[in-house]
C-alpha cells in the first residue's frame, strides 16, 4: 500500500535587534524549529525533520529571509536520510522523487551561513535538491553540503537511486553561480564522477571580498591530513569574488571538518571573531579545529 506523502514548509525571518539577531517564523509537519541560540550578533537556528527521513514523494520547502545587517547560522539537528524508492511501490515501480527546496534572500549587510549535517541517500533512493539564493547589496552567503551515496559501512551502494542538485546564486539581477549536479550508481564509478568514492561535498562563499591566489592556497592547505580529494578555486566578480570548494572521498567527517576550517579562514579574512561550531553537531572526544590545533573535549566537530 502506498503511503501519504509529507509536505513540510518552514518560513523564517531574521532581523537585527540591537547587537543581536532574532527571528520570527514557523513550520508545518514534519519540520520543526529548535530553540535558537546567539553567538554574538549571529543567531543559530536548527531545523528538525521529525519524520526521521525522506521517502519518495515527500517535499520539504524552506524559505529564509535576512533583513539588513542580520546574521544567521542555519543548520539541521541530524543527518537527512533518504530511503529507497525504486521498486518499492506497485503504483510507481520506477520510484518517486523526494524533494528539498531552499529559497533565501539576504539583504544588504546581512550574512547567512547554511551548514546542515550530511545527507545520506540509501540504496535506490531518489532525491532532488533545489537551492536559490538572492543576495542584495553587500549581502553574504556561505553554503555547505555533504552527501553520502549509499550506506557504505553496511556495504551498500546507491543502486538504482540518484541524487540531483541545483544551486543558483544571484547578486541582484546577476547570476553568480549556476551549479547543477547529478550522481547515480554509474556516475559514482566514473573518473569524472566520484571515481568509486561515496561522498561529495560542496562549499560556496560570496561575501564581497577580493580573493587572491594566497587565499585559495590557504583553503587547500587547510585540509591538513584529512583523507579525500579536495580542491578550491575563485570566480572573479565585480561585486566580490566567489569561492568554490569541492570534496570527493569516503568521509563525511573529513569533508565537514575541511569546510569548517575554511569557514574559520573566512572569518579571519573579514576580521571577525572565530566561528562557533553548531551546538547540535555530534560530540566527539578530541577534534581538530585547524591543522595542528586541538580543541577541548566536548566541543562540537571542527
């Protein structure tokens, strides 16, 4: 018997109140907003998917707006699981797509960091992600995504499943980045796909800074001894350069650690205090915040 699909929506509005950023908003099931915390002028807000995972036909839509000078860190309470769809339904033997949409508008002087925990696509799962980010004036965006294709710890591949993603990053009426991507079982094995690896990660930063070759090299060197293939590059633009970083490997933790190290570099370049790791990320006994630097026990991942 075919199940009823979830249609979850979240609408979030951040604005500056004195030295802090506060928010207003609400959700419909299965999405829920956790309690917000403030780190200086930045409001950290976590999304919880109470259904425990996505199944074919489910749709999640998040609409996020930042007023001028507001700052927000938007993350997720847990990894997003995408369950198998192909061959699971008599009505739809070819499977049905689960979909996630993120629409963000960042006004002049505001800064949004999108740092969800990883997405895990189970065998025969179908997921389509669509992100549209609109920057106004000097608005800034730092977005990171980490995706695992198949539960490799259980010797599982993505099988007949597929993950598709599209990011559009705009500043005013100008398209800064259009980044479509699609990976399935075959492309996971291709040299120009994942070359047999299971994890892909993307980080994009647009914040009005001019970035030179030294900045790109600093991102590359930030990997330290983390496993996997990592590369960084810059797209030059009149309104500020766009930093693009990509990971390919077998470790979601390595991808996330590298991205958080780059986040720390960005804060340094902007003359900002060091960033705080999201409080909902998994705790581990000893973690590397940057190459050669240890942090205390009980601190969220690097």
